[in-house]
C-alpha cells in the first residue's frame, strides 16, 4: 500500500499507431497533457549488475514494488516482449480469489507547485 503518491496515475509510455514512442517523446506528451511520468531510476546502456546495485527496497518513503526496463528509443508493439521487462520484489504478487479481495484506495499527498 502506497502512502506517498502525488497522483493516481503516472505515464510510463505513449503509443501511436502500434509504435511505443521514445522516452523523450513520452515525456513531451506527458508535459503537454500535464501528467506526471514514472520516476527514472537509471538511464543508460542495460547493465544487470548496475541495476542490482541501484535496487532499493523503498522509494520516496514507500515500499518499491519493482521497476521496468525499456529502451529509450521508440519500438514497435511486436517487439514489446523482447525489449521490455518488469522486475517485481518477492511477495509483491499475491493471487487471491476475487470475491475475498478488499480494495483499499491509496491516499494522495497534495504537493503544491512552487510559485
């Protein structure tokens, strides 16, 4: 359960006609639509050893569920399974019968923009 979210949704990709736009173009779209993007923990060539060293069990006061690795460049939808990976912490995914699951909304922390 997150306690320090500032928004209910964070942009993680932008698509146009079956093409996942580059990260830079995704950020531009997010800015134009006044939407927040997911935080970038690292940008550079894929380096599994570096990702392990960068891993932290928390981010901005909340337990980190995991992270996504994707190319900074645009790529077609058909390449998605070969170029995108999501790593989740142990115990993050818990399968329960739908009828017994209780949904609890995460609180949103209102942060005012500096004037």
